[in-house]
């Protein structure tokens, strides 16, 4: 990947820019930042899994509630809701034929 000469050049430039006494501090802080990032990522993964589980349970509950509310006497037929204006059961909208 990188040759030893390239790595040595990068380390040499880093020593010139930051100084030999600050490089260990920079490496330590970079390691701590990576550790904090990984912990935060793990926490986010746990929270996302928890949210997915809650959403799945909520969807199952809604599905079960919807299947029981649309059944008439448990037969599985949709409930017939009367029209609010006329009081007649079932849909009252009739589609008009298309004019060709």
C-alpha cells in the first residue's frame, strides 16, 4: 500500500510541523476520539434496533386491530358503513361511464 519511504516522509513532516513532544498527544487524542465515535455508533445501533422493534410491534398491533375491526361477526367481511347523508348502507358513489 504505502512504501516505507512514504511513511517515513509523512512522519518526518509531522515531526517538523507539530514537534516531537506533541505527536504522542495528538495520537492519544485521535485514539480517544475514535473510541468515543465507536461507543456513540454502538449506542445509535442499539437505539435504532429498539425503534425498529417498537415499530414492528406497533404495526402488528395495528394490523391485528384492523383485521378485527373490518370483520362482521368474525367472518372476515368488511363492515358496511352507512352513507352519512342518505343513511343507505354501502357506497353511494357510482362511477360515470367514460365518453369516447
